[in-house]
């Protein structure tokens, strides 16, 4: 069952903020990270970018990745995490793997 619109907004904003804080704290010296108006951008040293934003009408978080392309994630309340609508991969696992690859530093996301 989908989240109601208020619960979606709260969960999506919290997730974007968690991603921003964790990248800025751990990888801010090798990546430029910005969160503004619900759009998170992560720029790598080579100039490529990640864009992560919420899509309220679909109740999804959308990811544009220079490594894996475009992906959409819905919030699964039973697993308490964001899941790729096609592949079933967890957002935190995908980002952990890609940030590790992009930075050369082992990294693991934890969403609260």
C-alpha cells in the first residue's frame, strides 16, 4: 500500500537529507554535494553528476546516475527502505556501491 502524500514527503525529504549529510561528511573532499528544493546533486571530480529527487505524483525517488543510468525507487514500508521499481535493488545498496566505485573509498549508506 502506498504512503499517504504527507508520509511520502516526510520520508523522501528525510532520505535526501540523509544522503546529503553522509556524502558531505564522508566524501565531501572528493565530491561536491548540494541539496536544494528537493533536488540532490552530487558532482564527481571528473565532472559527472548524480541527480536524486523526489517525484511526489508517483511517490518515488528518481536517480540519474553516470554509472547505472536512470532508476526509480518506491518506499517499501515492510522493509523500511527504498526499492528500485524494476530490479528490486535497495537505494542504499546501489548508492553504497556506486559511491565506493566513484570515490575509491569504501562507503556504506545507512538511512535512519
